[in-house]
């Protein structure tokens, strides 16, 4: 086995340990990651902006003594700015936009010792649960290149699943870390609202929907990275309650006897694929075998009201993305410069009044309080991550006369994950199930607000009981 493949089998923690013990040099890790990207990316289209030479320069220099010193990392091409490197947000309108500063998250990633070797594919402005932007073309699922990677962190998930890197940046406004983690068979945690910083350019994204973190293969990598990046930044409008101890210390800790509620019924009433139902029931059975108290239950939610209010925020957020891009570039946006769905949704957002927007926010806050009360009686809520296994590429394309078809199709694919963006609760997709076609189908666990600790404890227990690291797509 080549050194590139040997290193690809290791998680980021193990790679950093090799560097610490001087058994591998950072440049060797970076070269190995570049070799895998060059071999696999023509098939998967996960990396859209290679940064190979700058990464090699960084690897040969003096690196911070952080927990991931010398480990290669990929940055999603959305939200997190990297000085001197284009940030397109998957949009042709921003194809030449180059920020002049690092976001606070990127500064913290660098201080952790990570070396950014490239930027990953994302749908335009992160709007869809698939990664098929017109600008770069589709990312392809390593388990079946004809299928979606999920979105909007689909390029990052594909890269991690294929072993290009051990972990990669993602962000999540409606499931965009968890959905691709499910579709690509890797681990994805959305942290508590404001756990990671959004500054200096953003204070509160989409009234609190969006969160930053990463997609990883191991639970311990996710925990250790969150330790390295989390915490308030100067000027934050609010921040998450501090953890009792480092998240990494929760990995392997006894979770105790948790009260786990599970459901296979969507609050919006959309049908759930039998594979996704089976995945949840098998996960519930595993939790029971591990000694947890498992019962079928769900918080009372008016699914139709929730969906309408969420889409109000989504539409106005799209308008803000288009108008904000115009300010960044000094150019006037026109329909031909954006995808059909993006322009149609932005136009929809323009007619929402300020009063209607605030009413939608208020309704979602009431629903969030209802869900919070549910967690007085349960420690964790288990649901499907997606309502269907990874769909064929093209499933979210606009239809003749209906540019918004992709979002309408998305409502049947992602009925669960947006709830945690509205409540701000931490939630994770755990790769415990593959269907008869060999496609991964993640299961979704939601924890109390501020309680990533319980999720990390449970996730590491599940990882030990039913390991997934040895399951690799053929392209690996």
C-alpha cells in the first residue's frame, strides 16, 4: 500500500500524532492528500479551488503547535473567507471575488495547525440539499458517482468519504453538514447555535439558522476540532453556554442511561423511505442494547406552519445573498448571472415585508420553545437524517415553468434537519446503516441546547459498538 493510502486510512488525530512523534513530516501529509485529490477529484469533483503550492509552502514552514499540527484540511467555498483566495459561494456572479482577510473561524483553524489544501464544492449560496452548482458542475458520491453527495457541504463530505482528507469544513443552515454526512457515510455534527464564531463579517446568519463546523470520519476528530475553534469572538451578538470540560474528554466517557425518543414520522407528513425507517429502528435497537431507555415519541409540531415560516427566512436569506454579492463586487445582478432557482427565490424574498419576516421568526421561536419542552423528558431525539437514500444527480434540477422545483423536491428529502437550525440545538448524523444498494443512510440524533457533551458521549459509544471507519467506498 502506498504512503498516500496508508495515511488516508488514519483520522486527523492519528495523523497529528505521527507529526508530533516525528514519524511523518507535515509536507508528507500534505503531499499524500494532494496525490489523492489529484487521483480522485476528476471523478468526484469535490475540490474546486486547489491550493496545493501554498499548502506545500505552509507545510515546509513553522507551524503553530496546535492539536492538528501539519494535518491537511479542506475549506468549503461558502461563508468562511480565506485571505487572497477566491470565495465563490458556488455562484458564477462571485467567480472572481477574493476576500482580503481571514474569517475568525479560518484563523482558529490555522492556529490549530491545519493546512488548507483547497476549497470544496457547494451549491449556489448553499440553497439546496445537493451539490450541483452550474458554476462547477456536480460533486459525485464516492459510494455511487451517479448519486448526490447531499448539500450544501457535499464537496467536503465526498472528500472525507474518499479519503482525500480526514476532515473538512462545513456549515449548516438547514442540515448542510448532516445531510451530506448521511449521503456519504461519514460523521457530521452541527454544534449549538453560536458555538463557533461567524465573524467578523456576519453576526447572526439567517436569524440564527446557520452554524459552522466540519465533516469528519471519526467522532474524536469532531470533538477535538470543536475544542480548537469554539468560543465567543469579539463583538458576537450572543454565544453558546460554555461546556463543562473539553469536548474531547466526552469521547469515550460513559453517557449513562439516556432517555432516547425516536420517530420515523416526519412533522410535515412527507413519506419516509423504508431504508430510512429501518436505519432508525436499527439505531434505536442498538441504543437499547447499550442500556439506554428507548421509546417512540416526538414533539408536537405544526409541520405545515413550520415549513412556511422556514421558507420565509430562506427566501429572504437568498435575497440578502444576491444583494450582498452585488455590494461585494460593485456589479448589478441580473437573472442570467444566477441559477434559475436562486433568482426566483430571491425575487420571492423581495416581496416579504419586514413585518412578515419578523412574524415568521416569532412563530419559529414559539415552535423552538415547544421542542425544548420535549427535552425535559428526553435526553436525545433520534430521527432519520434524510427521508430517502442518496438521490440520483439531477433530482433537484428546475422543471419547465417551475424554477423552484428543486426546493419543493427538497421538502420531501429533508423534513427533519431544519428543526435543529431553528431551535439552535446540537445535532449529528451518524453513519450506522448502509442499504442493499450499498448506499449510506445516516441516522440523526438531536441533543439539548448547549449539550454537545451528551451527543459526543453517545456517538463514541455507537462508534465503538458498530464501527464505520473500515467501511470505505470502492474509490477509496
